[in-house]
C-alpha cells in the first residue's frame, strides 16, 4: 500500500479515549502515523497548554493531527475521523451515500453529551484526581451515561450489528473508546449485564482489526474499580502503549 513519505503526525497520549479512536482507525486502515506525546493540561514543553502546541491548536485539546507535507493541522477526534475518511476514500467506514453518512454523523453528534460522559462520571475521577470533579457532576455524568446505554441497547443496537447498520463505521470506533474502556477486561467500572445488545456489540468490536494494539494502555492499567491507580502506574501504562504502537506502525511500513 502506497503512503506519503512522511506519515501524519498525531498529537496525544494513548490513555486519551479520543486519541485512541483516531489511531485505531489508522491501524485498521494500515495508515502509518507518528504519535507525538502531548500531556493534557500541562504547560510544559510537551503539554497541551504549551505555547507551541496552542499555536497549532488554540483549543489546547487532544487529539490533533498535522500533515508534514502541507502543514495542515486539524483537532477534535470526530473531525479527524471524518477528514481522514474523506481524504483517503474510506467509504466503508464513512459511507458516501448521504443518508447512510448522515446516520454516522447523527451518532457522532449524539456522542458528545451522552456516551462521552463515561469519562467524566466514571474514569476521570479515578485517573485525574487533580481535576477535583464535584460529586454532583460525577453523579450527573454517570446517570447520563447509563441512560445512553439504555438508548443504545433498546434503539441503536437492537436491530443491527453495528451502531448505524450492518457495517462497521466511524460511529463504532468513537463509541467503543468510551464504552469499551469500562469492560471487566479493562477498567471494570460499569456493569453491562442489563444491556444484552451492548454486550454483544462489545464482543463484536473486540474482533475488529487493530483492537488489541489500540488498547495496550488499558491492558497494562488493568482493573481500577477498587483502587485508583498511582500516577506512576498510569505513566508506565502510557509508555508501554507508546512503545507497542511504535513497533506496530513500523511493521505497517
């Protein structure tokens, strides 16, 4: 497969759910990339609040991508997923048919204040103690996420194999990064027993190419349901995931 001589640069860290969504898609599509670590919230040289990074992405968020040939920079995971699919003609995951594509966009918009709340209500309080997320915010986010699981189980996934139909799309990559991280095999922070269609979909997504490579950081971190991990544990999980990704991308050529 022919690719540009200089691979796209992806800024972020493996523990970030949106970052993982982007590099899982690139692994799935065998598109080489260079993951440059950017620490969220840090003002240091490799931080998302550093002057150099803010000059590229004024929002100071991860992920962002940069194309070395043109200097084009784009932030926000869903925008990146759509852009890469448009640029490379990945119509299988982002259909060219307007109605089918609109269903994918529908989920991507729904995701932000529903499924994405998994990180605010369940994961962040365990990982980012420095954020001091108030209990009322955590409880609200957990309730929102629980309602979203009911919605996916009785609606989106009740009649189809994947979120928007019988084919894997960007919607599934985005959704799984939030939902999948909570499984017993990873952080073990949510009970999926009441949601049979969601559980079936999770099992299906585990078979998608690149899944294991994209989730090394969670495998390394393990179950955090009883005891929050130490900062050093999180750092080491990110380091090992970065090394594994580098080795995997090198194999892609």
